[in-house]
C-alpha cells in the first residue's frame, strides 16, 4: 500500500523571505512545497532583471533548514495566447526558469497549456478546441521540452476545463504525439479540475476514468474542492476524497498530494483532513 507525502503551495502563506515562508510551511505540519516565486515577492516567471536578485541555491538551503523540500516550481503563462508574440515571450521567459528549477531542488516545473482567452489563461474560450490552438500550444511546448532535456526536470501538465489540455483524453492525445519526449512530461491530477462542469451523478465515473487513463503518468495530485476549504473542512465538500484515496492506493500511485487554495489558517486543518482520508 502506497501512502503519499503531503505538501502545500508556498503562496498559501504571506509573502516573505525563503526562510519565513519555509517556516510557515513547516509550522503547518508539511515537509513539501510547490514553490511559486511570487511567494518570495517576485513574478511567477521572473524577468532577467529579477533573476539577478534570486539565488536558487540559497532558497533551497533556507527551505532545507526548515525541513522543507521543493517538489516543483510554478511556471504558469498562457501557452495558447492568441497573440503569437506574447506566447513566444512567455516561452522565452519560461525557458529561463526551467533551466534554473533544479537548483531550487525541484523535480518538476508546472505549466498552463493556456486558453485563447486573451485576458485569463484558465478561462474557457470556444476556440480552445480548435486544431490551430492545439498546434500553437504544441509549438511552445516543443521549445520547453528542449530546455527540459538538459535541465533535470519534468514538465507537469494539469488538465483543466478552460485549457487546451482540458481533460484526461486530451492528455492522452498529447502523450501519443510526444513520442520519445513523453518521458519529459508528467500529469498533475486535480480532482476539482477534472470534475468542474460535470453533473454530480457523473463525478465517480469521471474520476475513475481519468485516474485509470493517466495513472502511469501522474506525478502529483492537487488537493482542493469545488467548494471552499472552509466548507470542505466543515464536512460539506463535493470531491469524494475517500474515492481519490482509494484510487491512489488501487492504482499504486507514487506522487505527492499538494494542498491548493487554502488560507494560512486552514493549512493545518487541510493536512489533517487529507491524512484522515488517506489513512496516514
């Protein structure tokens, strides 16, 4: 029986130095983090000027001193933006992050496959299902894969309803196209995103189908709910975390479970909630 390591998004906590943020993560009971550099007061994907003020090895050391390791670094930008120049500028900046990610101790860099919505990278747009949007996303991903080859990290893709890779079936299509490069891409399974927009009576089957289809590719689970954490912790959640935990065990997954969208005050409670459902 496999049991996960539990982590949390670093940006759940107030912005501060790496030492302060790591201390907050540890105080809430976690040993693992997904780092968004915004938690340290920088842009999620820093500019060249910002990188001059960031020492990844020092960040890693400050986290390690608090007993925290960094699973992954967030690298979210709109890979499918309708403006080709903006897409490419985002990719160029993302490459700079990817080649530095392992210095933070990260094994993964998390991406957003994007949307044709020019304002919101996670928003649904009717053109998201077009072949043109898919080709544009793939063109940017190919450049990121080239960077990942020598960087010692895996690129993490998260199926989201408002994105080009919108569900488990789209993720399978992506893998089928990547060929030998598929080893450089892993999947973040976020039950809330997989269930978004689905009728409640289909939730069980959607999770069964999605997890089974992606099991060999899942490198992380994100933990949040279709309702706020306050409701989930009160026993009024929507996602069936008993089912999620059962799938984790039955499919013999070996992936961290990382809390998202909690408040600092809810962080410890979210960990207790997950430990109860995963029976850890």
